[in-house]
C-alpha cells in the first residue's frame, strides 16, 4: 500500500462533505497540475491518503481510501488530459495535525507537504505516515 496526501479547501469540498459521500465516495476532481496528476495516476485501489484542509485550517483532518483508480476528470474541457481517482472517508484524526506542527517536527522536514507547499496531491512515505498518525493520536 502507498500513502498520499490530498488537499481541499474546506469551502469547496470539506471533510464533512467527504464523510457524507459515504461508501460510494467521491471523485477527486479539479486537479490542474501535471505533477499532482502524475501522483493521481500512481494511486492504486486500497491506497490511503491524508485529507488536508488547505487555505482555511491548514491541517490534516482525516484519512481516505482510494476506491477507484484514475479515470478522466469530468470537470475537464474536452480533450484535456486531467484525471481523477475516487476516494471515500475512512476516519477522522482524533486530533487534527496542523501544518505548523508538521513543520516543527524535524523528522518531517522532507515531507512533500513541507517541500512542495503548492502541490495538491503528494506522496507520503511510510515513516511520515506513522509519525503524522501518532501526532494525530491515531491508534
């Protein structure tokens, strides 16, 4: 299993909306960055991702699972190469983990969220995943 981080502005698509989507999940639409698109293309069914509220909040609030691999983004213009994956909410973090907390943790200095702050879909290493889960009081 691989790990990822996906970002959403809570006023556009919040964790609460993702949870309400239920078991059918939701398409992760609107990615318009080639590096982020490449990360979506690498995602496999069963992979997990941190759900990060960007702009407002700036914190990891939950965990989602990839339930459908890449397919064309229905919000893209005809002929554009953008893709989506479908994700479903798994569980909230008991304690959201803020960007400030992540930046203050020396073991996370190379995390894509820190190094490539504008990237909306990025990889997370297994070690980073464990550290953030512990910070978020996941069991």
